[in-house]
C-alpha cells in the first residue's frame, strides 16, 4: 500500500480538472479533528441498507436492475409496514457485536426517504401504513447506548424528475421525465439540513452516487471520465460542516479525496487493493481516516436468494485485515421488510462480538502494523506493542527485515516467552502447536 502522503499537487490537479472541487480551503475544526480521532480508533461499525426495495427481496438496485416503472415502484410504500422493527434491539445487537457506530440509508438511489422529510411526501411517514420515523427512533436508541449514528445519503435519484440530466444508471426506467438540476440541488440541501437538525448530533454523512454523473472515456471503466455537471459539493460540504462542525463527510466516489471530506472509504475492498475493478486505486489513497465497507453475505439490501453468507472465520479475518491497514470495517446487513434482521446475520455478529470481547485490545485504537496484511497474517500496533495475527494456522511466522529492538515475544495475554530469532534477514518466531487457534493465533511483540 502506498503512503498516505501520496496525494499532493497531482491530486489537486486531478480534482480540479476532472472531478470538480469540494469545500475549498477547508480547515477542519477542533471538534472535527477530535471526531476523526474517535473514528480512527472505533474500528468497527454496522452498515444498514433498508428501504421499500426490501419488499421485493432482490437487493437495493432492484428498480434499476428490473427497470421497474416509476408508477409501479411507487406502489411499494403502500405495502411497507415493518411492525417488527425495534430500534433498541438493533442498537443492542450492534453494541454486543463490538460495533461503535451505525450507518443507515436515509435515502437510497430509488429516491424513497426513510425519514420524516418536508422536502417530499415520498417518505416512510407520509407514504406507508407504518407512518413512523425509523431514523428518529434509531437516533434515540443510539444516544442511550452511546453509539454514534451516521446517515448514508444517495446523491443520485431514479425517482425525481429534477435529477436531470440523467446519469449512467436508471436510463431504461419508464416514466422518468426532465426537470431542473438546480432544484434537485436545493432538494438535497433541504433534506441534509433536516437530517442535521432533527436527529441530534450526527457522526457523519456517507454519500454515494457521485460516479453516476461521470462521462466514460474508457468503456466499462466506472470511475473514469469527467463530470457532466456540477454536484455543488462546495455548497453541500460547507452546509454540513456549518450545521454540525464535528460531522464527518465521506463520499463513495472511488477516487482520491475531495477537499472538504473527512474520511476515505473503500467499497468491498481493502485500501488500495481494487480487486473489484471499480474501487479506489492505491495511487488515490489520501491522508484521511479509512473505512472499508463490506456485506455480510453477497448483497447490500435484503435479497431472499442470497446464499453467499460469509463464515465466522471470513468475517473476523476481515475485521483483522481492515485494522491491519489502519482502517475501520463497516459491515452491512439488509433488514427484511418486516424490520427484522435475518437470524443468521444476528448470529454472525454475535460471533464477532464474542471474539472482540477477548481480542479487541489488538483492534480498537490500534494503528496499522509494520507489514501490510496478507492471506497468512496481519499486524496491528499500539505504542511499543505489535500484535501479529496469524490467519493460516502456521506454527512459524517470518517478518522480513523486521525493524525495532525486541524486549519480549509471547502469545497474546500469555506469560511464557516464545522462541525466536532476529537477524539481518528478519524475525522468525516459533509457536507451540497447542497455541494454534483455528481462526486467529495472536502473537504479542513488545519493543524496548
């Protein structure tokens, strides 16, 4: 992984010429810097993709993927009555899993708002038989349990006429008409004002959809090309930081950070890996706090036929590897239309929580270790302590060109020293077979 110092003049030129500027001359406040520090140490959060699309059980992109007409899709709110939703249960589940914050979809690409908004009647309070503001209830539950609340907010919209000119998605949805882009910007600013005024202190705003308005210069290259319009990010970012200075801004645009953003996110990928092809390249990694977002199965929104549920080992390894990059992991669940979270997802979160209860010292508040994560191991560090997470059940570890004067090496929370050699080639440590853990074997190195 390239250094966080990588973006300089070249980054500024790319932002200015290709993607437009954000909040120019942005200087984060003391409150914002403190929030960044908290975020950097939190390491684990819950992502929630929930909306009327859950009724169809085919993910959050179902409107686009099935080209459902506007008038047909607008019937869904009439069926949305999540009587099993319990904000306290959701927050307790997240807290027991060792999560420090929750990020939930306030409005996804289908344009339906999951909160009480005066900007449009197309929302959960005015358009469903349920008639309750789930974000308000979640905000109250989070406050009681000292869990921070972030709002996902879609920049793109397949429903509103004012989202015009059209972007690269939703082109074949019947019933879309022309509108006024400036009115759409005002609509978003009004909704963001509501979210930052009516729900108490908010941890952050998680933007998505920026990429929808890029003009492709290379076929099938999602993040290439220039913007075909102005997102007015300078106005939007300034509005957010004015209303709540501590509120962190992230934008899932898959490019280098834009001025005014407070953390950098990586979708379904560890920082700089870009195995998806649409993710963030190593050359676009900035100096902000990191967050990796990933699904607990294969889908973001509820998908009835998704059988790609990740194992306990896979999920714990993702927590470890993200921390090994100095990053948070934002792990997603897609609640069912009745408001319940699938039982297998609840159980998986409990398993992670049990592991973190025992081993969280090696994750929370830790920075990236001396070597980047691999399939075999990951390292984290706190001051003079380096934690080596052995992921492949090997009873020997070798760290090439290890730097640092060693005081002692033992198993994590163990008092018996381990056998090791440290020379010009690197550090070799022998681990007793009896200490090998089938999920993660942790070795603690204390430096002088």
